[in-house]
């Protein structure tokens, strides 16, 4: 289980996240929604181990092991994968090269690996040339999100956090992204999806919805809570 216990997180000496606790079990999809500025992406960055975000109180646990003090690569080795909101460009390394280096599937079944990559390009509607270009180098916002999804598919071990994976995507791409996320869940990955839109959630097999506002979790419910948010807005939850 991925467990956050009373996390307080600061950025540039300002407390952004104010005592957040949540749990994501293997084979479970949890949605974290909230308006811009509510602390969602700060939470994701701290989860990944970004040193700009200081955890001033609380703990992060993966399968009952405290990983709060671990470096990003050590957290990844424990099973945590983060799909970034704003993926950085890596001009000298292609997606294919990256996955060949670190994906067990690519090493064991290279032919099947390449076939899957090409299938993803077709189903997610991006050019196969993106598979061999520098990672995210000159990619559009939507292309970056699709490439993040492909990386999650191959690299997520136990728990995967998607930080606004739905931005910049048309409805066809959203449906395919949702299908792949549902596959991760079926494969017993724990999934935490951070978003402030309801569109993606409609296509997902959701176990729990959390609302974050003002740096705190202010509401918890099932998938029907998304409809309530859509009808009443985030200002209703304080």
C-alpha cells in the first residue's frame, strides 16, 4: 500500500500541503481532484522526491516502509512511478532507448516490445518518429502526456501517480488513456490520478474520489462525488 500520513509540505518557505493523509492499495484507483492552487501538484512533486519541496511533517510509506528520506531513484526502486505534469525534454535519449535500458520486458522480448511501441503510437495517434526522437524534445503538450502513459505502462512496478495526465488530450485519446490506466489497475498496480477535470474519470474504474482544497483533503466519496463537483463546483467543498 502507498500511504501518506499527515504530510505537510513547503515550497519556498510557504506551507502548501497542510496535513494530507491518504491510502492507495494495489489494484485500486484513487482520484484526487481540486482547483488550481489547491496543492495537488505540490503533493505529487514531494511524492516523487523533488528536493525543492520540503516535507516538514508526516511520512510517505510504501508497503509499510518509510521512504520519506529516500532519493527519487530509491523511491522508484521501491515501486513508485510518477507521470509528470510537465515532462522535461531529454534531447539525447529517445523513448525507445530509455525503455530498452530499464524495462525488463524490452530486454526479455525485444521484438514484442517494439511491436507494442508501434501499437501504442497507432492507438494513441502519435507519429512513430516520436519513438526515436529525443524524449519530449519539441513534442506538443498532448504528445508528452501520451509518451508519459507509455512509460507508465512499461515501467510502473507497484504504484503509479498521474499528475494531470488528461490535459491537452482529445476525447479519443482520453478514452485510450483510460483503457490503459484500467489495465494497470487490473494488473494490480495502485493508481493515484491527480486532476481538476471530470472528463477522464468518466471512463475509469474508480474506487475512491478525494477532494483537495486549501492544502487539505476536504471530502471523500465514490465516483458519484465527481458529478457533485461538476454540479456545485469546488467552492462547495471547504
